[in-house]
C-alpha cells in the first residue's frame, strides 16, 4: 500500500493544482493557533511539551488506523494525508516566477524571488558551498547573475527535499503518521523561526534530528543519479558528522553530483535559471530513485 499511495499521490500532485485546503500549511497554522490559545506553545513551556504537541496528532492518527480503519480505509486515509503533506504550491509558483525573471535577465526580480523562498533556519552563507572557487571581488552583472542562480538553486534543492524527499522517506518508514509528524514539525519550526519565538532553537534541534538520516539517504540518491565518483567522497565525509547542518550536507553533495558543464557555465553567465533547472532535474531523478528502491523493497517483502 505504501508504494501504491506514493505512485498515486505523486501522479496527482503533478497533474492538479492544489488549493490551500489541500496543503499541510493551512492545518499546521490552525493547530499552532489552537496551541497558543491553550497556552501550550508559550515562552514558559518546556522542550518536552513542544515535542509532545508535535507528536500528538501523529499518535492519534496511528491509533485511528490501528483500532478503527481496515486495510482499504487505511489506504485511502494514507493517500489523502500524503497528498496534503507532500509538495508546496507556493514553492512551485515562485520557481516559475524566477524562471520568467531570469529569461528577462531581471536580476532584481531574481533576488526578490530568492528571498521569497525563505531561509530563516539556514544559518550559513548559501553562496559558499556551491561557488567555493569564485572570487569575492566579482561585481559585474555576469557574476551577479551567477550568484542569483546559484543562491536560488541551493534553496530550491533544500526546499524540494523538505517538501518531497523527506516526506516520502518518513511516509515509507512510518506511514501517514510519519509524514504528518515531519510536515507539522517542519512547518512549526519555520513559523517559530520567522516569529523569533523563544522556542525556535528547541524546534530547530528537533528538525536536525528528524533530518539527520533522511537527508543523507537523499544525498546518496543524488550521487547515484548524478556524478557518483565526484560526490561520493563528500557523502562519506559528512555521513557521520553531527556538527554539520542538513542544509549543508544536501547542498554541498548535490553541487558535486550535478556540476555545470562548461557550456552550462557559459549560459549561466547570461541566464540565472540554468543552475536551478539542472538541480531540479537532479531532484526529480532522485524521487524516481526513491520510488525504484521502494518498489524493490516491496517486491522482496520488506514493505507492505
């Protein structure tokens, strides 16, 4: 049922345009408002209370599946929950707007759309991991276009992981409750960070733990679908490190797995959309890789 739900939901997600009521952000926001109203999400609360509040909906959903639903109803429920949790309509719209701005060579608009992606929780210089050899003194329009494309490509790779690959992996491991728990935790962490809430560090630590294994599985899929020999040393380097953020791991390895060709580098100087397009193709191939692995695990009986 896991594989069938994934295939069904990913097909629908590509074909239909989601309305707000079909995305987790709406329900996560309502849940946070309810927690604030009940004073369960305030400055005085402990870390344990936050973790319990985020885990509670998943536990309730798991109990409903186990004690009430049969196999068929569980399949329907899991597919609906996965459809709500996966994807990001706002991200897709911003990506299309960025491409249009890049085609017009409107660097100011490219910068604006990069900022719209939001990267409150990424405490790093997004330029350094993808452009380590670039000169810090580049100031002309060509280097600006290159920077904007790479910055957008980095954030796009990370958000694509958070809204697709990570949700898929949590769904594969724990079903709909796992996808719900991860999506709710991610949304809450972003909201607390944007609001500069006192518990933002607590939620960030939770996300570090939730992303630790999935981001390395995703990065491994990217090196399998990209340049294996070039990216494998980086994957091995970061595989067991506990002091490197998930954002760094993913963007560094994806950059090694899918480096621009000389022709693409020349085009990037004129069109900031070249690198984001390359990284999006890599992310799509990685989703296919995850589906193939899931299919193999289903065939051998490791997944239901």
